[in-house]
C-alpha cells in the first residue's frame, strides 16, 4: 500500500486506512517496471545530462559484467560467478533495477554455495532482463528512438 | 501599497515574515494551508505569493497548479520556499509554474524582503520593467542594519531557549515510530515526527542556525521518503533516523554559536571498485554540497590516505585485492586517520557482518541499495560532528 504524498495536515490522521479486500476477489496484478525511474531521477536531481551519464556508465559496466558472468558460468567457476554477480547487484540495486537484482542475487547465491545448478538458465534470464532495461531506459531518455533500435 | 500573501503552515515562520514585510511597507496576510490560501488569493488579490511547498491539506505544487489554472492569477509571481534536499519536489514546482524557488535555509527574513522587493519591482506586477533577475530596483536597497542583526539575534535566542523541549518531543516521536507494531501506526508516527522536524527546519532557517537547519532539512527529506515508500523502512534507515535525532541533540548543544553558522568545507574519500556505485555516492554527497574524491582501487586509496587528511571515508566492503575491512584496519594505523570516521557501504546480505566492520575500526555502515538521502544525512552527521566537536 503506497500512502498518499506527505503533507502537514494538522487536522486529519496521516495514516491511511488499508482498504478491506473483497472476499474471493483476486489481487490486482501490479506491473513491475524494469527500472525505478523515481530513484534515478532523485539521484540525478532531474538533470538529463547526469541521468544520461549514469545510464551510460551502467550500460557499459553491466555489459562487461554480464560477459564475465557468462564466461564464469560456462567455465563452472563458482567463486568468479559469486564475485561478479555481487558487484553487479550493488550497482543494479542502487539504481533501482527491480527485476534484474533477484536474478543476480540468485547467481551470487549459487556461486557462494559452490554449486552452479541452474546458473546457466538464470544467466540467460538476467541477460534478457538487461536487454529490457536497455530498451526501457533508451525510451525514457529519448522517446523518439524506437525501443528495439536503442543500445542493441 | 503592494500586497503579499504568505501561504505557510508554520505560525512562527509566517508571523516573522508577515511582521518583516509589514514593517517594510507591504500589506501582508497569512494563510496556514493551501485551500485557505487559494480562497484568500481570490479576495485579497495579492501582487506576490510566498508559498511553502510542504503544506497541510493541499501540497504546495497543487496550489501552484490551481493558481496557474485561474486566468486572473496565471501570471501572478509565486515565490516558493522549498527544502533543498527535496529536489524532485522542486522540479515539480518549477513545472507547475513557480516564479522563483528558494531554499528556506538560504533565505532568512531579510533575504526574503529583498526577493519580494525585486519581484514586485521587476516581476509581472510591473509590466513596464523587465523581469530579469538582478535588475536595479527603484526602491532603496535593503538596509542591513543593526536592527536586522538584533532581530535575528532575538529570534535565535528565543529558538535556542526552546531547543531542550524540542529535543524531548523529537525523542518521544522517534520512540513512538520505532516501537510501532503495525504499518498504519508506523506511518502515523513517521508523519508526526516529520512534522516536528519540518518545524525545526523552518524555525532554525529563519533564526540563521545553519547546521541545525541543514540537518533538519535532510532528515525531513528522509522521513518524507520513508513515509511515501514504507518498503524503505529497514534496520539501516531506522538506525539513520535515530542517529540523526540524536545528533540534532548534539547540534542543539554545540551548533548554535554565531561563529559556527555555516556548513564547513569537508574532504571526503569514496572507495568502491564499481563505477556506478561510486558515481551514485558522489551524487548523494553533492546534494549537501559535499565534495569528494573517489577511487576504485583500495591500494590507491591507501596511498591517498597516507598522504592526505580526510574528514570522512566511505568504503565498499567486497573489493578485489583488499577488502574494505582490511583497508580500514590499515588506515587506523596511520597517525592521520586514527579517528577519521569510516562508513562501510555494504549490500543487504552483509548487514549482519556489523561485527567485522566494528572490529576493523569502522564507525558506521549503510546498506546497498541505500537511499541517496540516507547517505547524505549520514555524511552530514559525520562531517558536522568532526567540525563542531569541542576540543578535548
């Protein structure tokens, strides 16, 4: 439940009351976007140049990390998978890559356990998600750019 | 006589502004919330509106939108008071049609008078004159007189006298927040604490108590974030809120001297092997105008530490070649950095390793993904503590 924007209302309680769920009604599906744009905008104070710089940095760094991850998974180097996934988690979580982070955490976990059971499959999912992030951010930064043409 | 409408929920702040404007020959009225402000605008027909962004009932941004939607007031100058740490809100205010956005901290009453004077003379109310900022004014320039200094000193004295009671109220509010056992109760208590901190920010700003105003403004922004995104309430953010309230108590005791009323320049070192996080930390520090040096290699960082003084160090934990803990242990052996505050930045799964951070000589830690304002608040605390700590 997301509360209403904060204000200084003296007269009413700030705490919203949770609506009662209807019996038997399915919970409405909430679409989770690949990137929390509020987070990125907050960090860069709404400055388009700063945002672009940060996004470019993220694309460059993550592209390299995914290549390292792919190689480490193929070579069954668990510690390398853990190390790279850990580093990638930090940046991605900081920038609000909501759906990407759990996949990286799973890779980090498998790397730490020393058993890369489903790491190849998780890596493929992560690579797909990164592509979606690239398209999403390209569309945000340059709405005129066709999503598939950006950062491909 | 030019008419000024002040829309501001803090009665002390609004009264100070009204009195100053009245003494200067303006007709000034106060509305304590946005809805009342809009009603008064239609009858009072002000030449300028001075508007606080954080208002009861209706936010300041909504008030601006409403004003701009009414033909009679679509060009009415609106001077907006904002919290310098709420940058997204300031952007929204500009987009909604604010004429001027100023930080409360940087705008004590005499600055407001000057701003109003320039707006009245150069603004839309006098179409014959250009609107450009900084045009010569036809009225006499404001006299920064002994009276101004006395007025500010009197304000400061009154506020300082009330600080012990303010601290008691803040601590009580913090306890209620921490002990809340439901999300609804938690949100209610965050909001109450937020309101108290908002008042501290406003009052300290008009009294020129800069460090208190800055820290209160940053804490206000953090509490607003936690209220609007409760998923960010975790052990890290709770610790930060508690530490900030505690440090406000320190500032109430040590940060009110007239010669301490500025944010001192500080030298900060950021060590993280990964570029995006380094950049994020630098941006977060810049929110408080704190400059930093960043390096990716812990060995290069150690060399820098050997040769330079720093007021604060942020260390990533998991770095190739040397962990943050190892670097911290090494820097504690340097005479320059026996007491330099060190804050570890660690991902959530490392959070339980607080013992390691303390054993290595760290002072604090913050969890990735951190809230940017949380990092800003922590940096302000450590920098101000170092600069204001009484010499032993």
